[in-house]
């Protein structure tokens, strides 16, 4: 497998004992939505220990902001990951968007009830449910978000009933 | 996520150039009876979406969805990344 595989990033996050929720397009793909994306978006728990673990992992993965004014290499900081903004990072394992909160102010604790626990290859991680993703993307004004809705709806509709 | 639904005049407000079967259109019909009936969260969500977006979802290849469901979660990620990389490759300057 290529080192750019995002499952590598998920594995790294899990092995670093970081509490996070996969959101965005990759969350939809994990639930069987046929969309193409190369970003891994996560919302992390902003507890002291979790922030320490996340910052340490980001350092180990040589994470830096993708937007680098005048070629300067900007590393993520504790102030940034403990705030409320979004960090668009490059890492040794590929691009990673670290979201302290979604645009609607929803952080880890608010999103947690809308997640399912996934397990694969010996690790467990939380993924935002399709229903919540659809709700978020349908209230978005971004064309990119709205264009993904048909695929998300189709995946939701074809999901086996329990 | 910066404005209300439908304010961007984007894809959701366009008429789709696809042929949607009669049964599918029937499925999307909305009536007063439905409005007053108890609905699941899923149905409530669908009602909030633009009808054209719902219609477009019927054009998604369900065979592909079934195939994806047969993969493990991490294999699904590998699938989308492979396609993303192949698309990126077509735009890369040699």
C-alpha cells in the first residue's frame, strides 16, 4: 500500500490513542457512499491529554499547514488545535484536515451521539453517520457539498435495515 | 456551510437532464397526508432536501454501492483514494 493511504492516517490516529470522529467525504465513503475524495477530515476531542497526543502525533508525521505564505513552513500549534478553527495539514501519510469544530459550532462532544463505532484491522474509530452528514451538507451553501448529496442519499437509502 | 440551503443557486436548483422513471417520480410526490403522518428522522431529512437533489440520487449506480458494501471500511478508503489519485494524475504537468 502507498504511504499516502488515508487508512494509514486512521491507523496512526488510533494507535496514538487519539479520540476523533471521521467526518466529511471520507466518513461517507466509509459508509459505502460512492464518492471520490482524498481528504481525511477529523473532529478531535479537545481534552488536555487528547490534545497532547494529537500534537505529538502531528509532530511525528511532520505535519505542516498546506497554505504556506512565502514558502514558510508552519507547524500546527497547541493553540490552534485547542481552538475552534480548521487546520488543513500535509503529513507524511497524506493530507489531514483537523477540525476543532464544524462550521455550526459542533465539536467532538456534540457530534458523538451521531456517530457509529467502526472496527477494522484491529483498530476502532468513530464515524459521523450518513444522516448527520446529509443534514450538514444539505444546509451548506457550498456547491461541493451539495453535489455530494445524491451519492450520500443513495447510500443511505440502500443501507440494509437492521 | 456559510449560507442557507438553496441560496447559492447551484446544482440543487437546476433541472436535471436525466430521465426519471414514473415510479420514481411517484415516490417523490408530496401530499397533505404525508405531511401529517409521523415520519422517521430519515424521511424528515429527505423532506428538507431539494427535490432535484433527491431525484439525482436515483441516478447513482446501486451496483457500485452494493460492491462497496462488500469491502471493509478501510478497503473503501483505499478504493476512493485510488480513483482520486488517478484523477489527479490526469491533471499533473509532466
